[in-house]
C-alpha cells in the first residue's frame, strides 16, 4: 500500500482515479468554513471535475477548520502530510465502486490555532466566495423565532473582540469589514447546509452580527454582498476506523482521511453572485433563479425520511440506514410518510415527479455498500427535527390530516434522548446544541414539551398525550410492536 501525497500520485494503483490538472497553477478563490466529510464528498468533488475545464484554475478551495476537537486536529496533521489530498470512494447501488483522489483543496487552515491567518485569507482579493457547511446547529438561531442569538456566549465573546472570531459569522463579518476598509470588492457567502432558505438564514445571521458591531458595516453588507441559497444532496456516512481501513485496503492507498459516499449527487444553486462564480453547470450542478422548490422536496422528503427511519431503527437495535429501510415495518413507515404526509402537500419543481423521487430515495437508502449509520442520522435532532419534520407536522395539523406517523417518531426521539435501546443497551445521544438543562427536561413528561426542539411544532394537549402514550407503549412492548400497531391502524392509504 502507498501513502498518499503529491509525490506518490504516479505510483498509485491504476484502479484509483487521479486528476490531470496542474495543482501548482491553482489559486484559492473560495474559502470554505468547516471541512467535514460531506464537503469533501460534494463541493470539493464538483470542483475537482470543474478544474479539468479550461479557465477555472482560480476556483480552488482553501479549507478552514473551525472547531477545536480531536477530529479537526487530526486534519491539521493529516492534510499537510498528504499535501491536502484525500481519497473519495463512491459506491453505486449496482455494486460498482470508484476510488478517486481529490485535489481541489490546496490549503487547510485551523482557525482555533491561528484565526488571523483565516481572516487574512478571507480578506484577500483572490477570495471571491466564502462557503460553509456548519450543520443546522451552527446557525445560532432561536428555534421559535429564527432570530440570530446575540446573547449566546460565543457570540458575546466575538462582539467583545471582533479580531478573534470563533464562529463562521464572526469570521465572515470581520473579513468583510477588512475588505470594506481596504476598498476590496466583497465576496459572495454561500451556505451549503440543510436549511430551508439557507441563503436567507445566512444573510439574516451575518447582518445581525454586523449590526451589533457597526450599523454602517451592516448597511454596506446588505447592499453589496449576496447570499444565494443552495440545495445539496449526497449521502456521506461517517468514516470509522474500520471503514477507513477497509477502503484503504480496497484501493491500495494509505489515506489518513478517506471519505465514503454514494454515487448520486445533486447541487442546486441560486444564480446570484457578486464577484464572479465558477461554471459549475459544466459539471452537473444546476444554477437556477429559485432553489426553494428543490430544497423543499429534499428537506421534507429525504432528510425527513432519514429521521423517520433512524430513531425507531436505533431504538430497535439496528445499526445502519440499510438495516432500517429493509425492515418491513420501518420501510412501510417511510413509504407512507412520503406518500400520505408529504407528497399531497408539496409542489414539485418543474419536470420533477415526486413519486419517482420517493422511489429514488428508498433505493438510495437501500444501497448495501454505503453503510451510513443511524447514530449519525439521529445526532443533533434538536436542531434537525424543527427543520425536517415541523413544517410537515404543522401543515397536517392545519389541514386536519393524520399526524400519527410523525407523532410516533417524535415519541421515538424523546426515548432516544434517554440513551437506551428497547433491549436496554446504553448509548450516548449526540446533541451538541442541547445544553444540560434541555437534556434534563427530556427526562420528565412534565417538562419534555417545553424543550426548545418542540417550539416549532404546533402541539395541543391531545397531541402531547398521543406522543406520550406512544412512548409509554414502546417502553412496555418495544418499538417494532408499537410501529406494527400504528401501521395496522392507519392503513396504507391505497
């Protein structure tokens, strides 16, 4: 096996695809905040394809790690050792596997160690886009109002010392302030997270942060900076040690930071950029006037269905998304959720069949090689469920339609917060945006519905009673048994 680096590229096995463009001729036109697996499987993959097209050498990426944890510190060590290269392994449903070296990130900076280096890069004239994948919980929103939380401790630290930012918004605002002061054209801010109207949310957050520092700066940003919305899609599982060892053995490359994904990918971007943009339409991205219909279909069908299968699946002791979707009861729950609860209340983008999209989602979830774990999907439910499930729940309430399927999954979520499967196996719920006080509320029926996560759901006393009754029956009979009762009582809708 060969250790990955620029020097070893010619010696890699012929089964591993490598790039043919000259990396030494590239410049970073995009700074990306938070270089997680999804970014490396999605935006960097698209850009790797585009860099083979003439005239795009100024659109490489500079990646930035924002969080000071073991994972990000590993990247700080591994990326330089590998010349910022990594392998992407893509698994198609038909069993075909493709290994590829991605070269579109040409620098990696670790913000906690050197925030000034990140600010200098953001403020540099060559940077024309700042993009980000900071997860739903990274937007510092009040769940009930959507407002940017100026009172958050991290935000308060940044407002007191703007030259030492910690969050994406602190870096963006200070970078824009420096550009304005130096007379440098602003950049476009491009969110690539699973948020409805992510460009609108990003703009609101940036302006609120800037307004708290300098109203004149906020007015300049509002006038000069664009915040296009985007919709991104590619299933990208967490890569555990055993996964990394497996894919490295498959491709014959020693990569400290390999990435795994499915073959399918989609990127829909609102075509509104203030300082130029890469020609991503040449490599399969869709540049459109309005992202909203695509985003709505994806969030309410794919992302919501991920949650619909993950919570009952994890409680039942299942491990992967495929384990869950191939379970007859969970498969029926997901199918009926999309067919009965979502599709009738959703307007499809032009030329798109929602029933075909439903079938594609189920096929993607069934991919035997991707190995996406339920623990990744259930994590950060406090931030995800208000985005993925609350809109459909509220529409069903408004129309007087059946809410039992979503109520069942909300009951599963509450039980998930207790950290115990039906069989009594313990696990640690991953809720980074949920403080100790919120977690405490989940342990009592007297307080659970006062948790922030439920503020986005229209909940009557009858709804609360239904969710509680489902959860208590799951405690007695197990999740699969209660799901079977639900499916038998509600029918298929055919």
